[in-house]
């Protein structure tokens, strides 16, 4: 959904957006997660000079894979956001633009347009867990046979030590000479 800032200037009023967006609308392409329900949002887009403020909320659910047991599970997302966008500075090829630390919290727009679907996509992607775990006590998979240890123990011998780590085991239990 593209917002034309010239039209926003002419109206003099903030733009209120309320709706539901699917994964195709938002162009979210992540190997780590997929939307399991549409993104419900309410946003207020307002203009102050050349600076654009986008405030809103979103609710959705993501389908992610547990990094311990490899089972899919759902993560609920409900968040508020308050973003600011400035005109993209003109920078010639090869020229460098120095940003201050405060500038890292600012987004940029071009051609007097802001794509609200990109704004929502960014907010959803930010919420994808880096190491998703289905539950706190997840035991994961057996490193030898691959069985899901949440479903029960396997018969693998876990007392064997990888030869590369045998020296470390000797440090823990030194033999007396």
C-alpha cells in the first residue's frame, strides 16, 4: 500500500489505515518463519514538514521451527510501533554520508511516497525469534540417532566422548600419577 505524501499534504489530515494483510501483500520472504494468520493493523500516518510519522499496532502469528527439536510451532505477535521517516538524502555515487547514532532510528523515503506494506513487513521480520524454542524445557534431538527426546529417551550411549574433546575430559577428571 503506497501512500502519496503530496496527497497527505493537500488534505492536511493524518491518514488512518485499518486492515488485514496476507503474506503475499507484505512480500515477506523468510526461510525462518511464515505467517500463520494475516497481519491485522491500525496505523496513523502523519506529516510534519518533510518528516513522516507512522504510529500503529499489529497482531499476527508466525509459524516457526524449534531450533532444538525441529518441530513447527506458532508464535503470537502483538506490538506497537512509532516510526519516523525522512526524505532520502541526495548522495552522489561514491560519496559517503555520515550518520549520527540517532539517525539509525530513522527510515528514509523517496519520491514523496511511503510503502506501508514494507513498514509492516519490517515490523514482522524484526519479531522473528533468532533461536526459536517451542517451550522452555525442550530436550531437542538425540545427537546420535536424531530421535525427539521430548517424546522419550533413546537407547544411545551418551557416555562416549568425541575424541576431539577427550583432552578436555581429562582436565575435568585428572588421573593421579
